[in-house]
C-alpha cells in the first residue's frame, strides 16, 4: 500500500465497490463523500455532507472540510484535503478524539434544534443539503 497524495473528485450516484485510491467520490443521491484513507491502510472513509458535518468544495480541484480524523480506523489518520492535496495533521490522542467526537455530535444537535438558512450561495460551493 502506498500513501495517496492527491485526490480528484468524481460525482457519482452511489459509491463503487471497491473505491479507488485517489478519488474523492461525491454522492449527490446520499449527500455523502467517500474516499480511501490516504495513509495507505486501504480503509474507506465516508463523510456525511451537511452544514454541520463536512463540506465539499469543488473549484476545479476538490476540497473536503473540516479535517478528517479517521477515528474508528486503526490508522487514526488526521488530514485535510485541500484543492486535491492531502495535508497531514497531528494524530489525535484518545482524549482529543473523544472531544472531536462530542463536538461533532453537538454541531449536529445544534443544527437540529436551530433551523437555519444554511444554504450557501457562494459560487463554486457544492452544497448537497436536502
Ligand atoms: Zn488510514
């Protein structure tokens, strides 16, 4: 297995099996992005796209925000995908990982309890809110 340094976007109705390394699949049907972990562990990382979770920005190159901390994967990778490039970040220790999980949970709860006009009109932002 080798590390993935770059991703290209592929818009698909649903994810292929298996996924190919180096491709960030964006499912418009399920508002979900999926990719193979860039560390080389070959695990699939699936990120839910919503204003409280992850956003995909496509401006010719693909970005996935915020960072992916692949908790639940043995590799515990933590990285950004910015304009197609993988940017590695320090791995989270177990305490930080737990915090990140609860922060993520809170963000989702906030979204549920606060109806917002989270639709973005910014050019180039791919927004899959349903
Ligand atoms: Zn990995």
